């Protein structure tokens, strides 16, 4: 008899960046939908905006996904 065991991902942290806030939001939304398929939901989100000396803005985000129970 063959044993079959599933191991679930418990935690996953992903990093995102973009030069436009709408692009950053879209990247995160796409990843949220992808991670739903492996039963991960958003646990927390952290984000920052940085403007360099030329006035260019950069947006970054860290999203912590946790397994849905």
C-alpha cells in the first residue's frame, strides 16, 4: 500500500516593487489570487514609498501570507 501525504505551506512572504502605485496594487492582487489556490490568505501587508533626488517615486510592499485554517 502506498502512503500519500500532503504538506501544506504554512507561511510565505513575498516582496513587490513598482514605480506606480496602481501597478504595485495590481501585482499584489494577482499574487493574492494565485495564493488562494494553495490555501494561503493575506496575514499582513507593509508598504513604503521612496522619492529619489530626481523626484522619481518608488513603491515597495511586503505581503505575509498564512495558511487558511
